[in-house]
C-alpha cells in the first residue's frame, strides 16, 4: 500500500518519564492488540488497554472502547471493512469520489487525500472524530476514532497515527 504522505508521520510506541534526582527512570510502554478480520482480509492495531465491545453487521468490523458500558460510547475506535459492491478496483479517481461523498456538508479540519487513502477530522467542543479510509484493489478499511476532551493522550496524536499506520491488507 503506497502511503507516502504518512511516511512522514512518526509512531510513538513508548513514553519515557524521568523522575527527580534519586529516583529511578520509569519507562511506560504502550502496548497494542491486533484486530484481524479474516472475512475481509485486514488487520488494525489498537491500544492494548481498550476493550472489544461488539462485532458490527455481517462481521465486517468491530468497536473498541475505554468506556465501561455497552451501547453508545465515546472514547472509541470503530473499525469496518469490506469490498466494493461490484468488485471494482479502487482507482485514484474512485478514492477522490468517495472522499467528496464522505466529506460533503461536514465541517472538517486536517483533511488529506492520497491515491489510496483519505483522512479528515470533524471537530467539536466536547467530542472529536477522525476518520481514516484506506483502499487496496477492491477492498477498503475505515477506522474512526472518536474521543471526548481529556482523552487526547489516549486516542489522539501519536496514538491515532500508530493506529492508522498499522492498517494492513492480506
């Protein structure tokens, strides 16, 4: 998968804290779990401390969250995938058309469009959502990260970049 624009993004898999004099240096490493969908042939890494909540329709994806309740949750990662309805290949033009469809009539920031992916963020006062769509051949994966204010360190920035960069097709 050619994702040259994402090559500039860095992945932060660990955070190091230096303690005051006389105390030891503590290294806190981010752990990851891999969600694999054999039905549609893709995998995605999510933070290891998230809980898998449910399988989506037709086993095309799943939801991971930090909230302890079933049902509607924020602070979550939704992962879906599938195949183009008629099995057609995704071309840069088809990706561009899908991008126009998904971003139409939405207030978006941080948008980016490539030949085989696009991403955008929908800002909010209390809730932020970043969607990342990736295409290969006739297949696609959509990862949507939604989080409340205060969860930026768990689901935004480098964590989101790692999740998006981890998308793999079989």
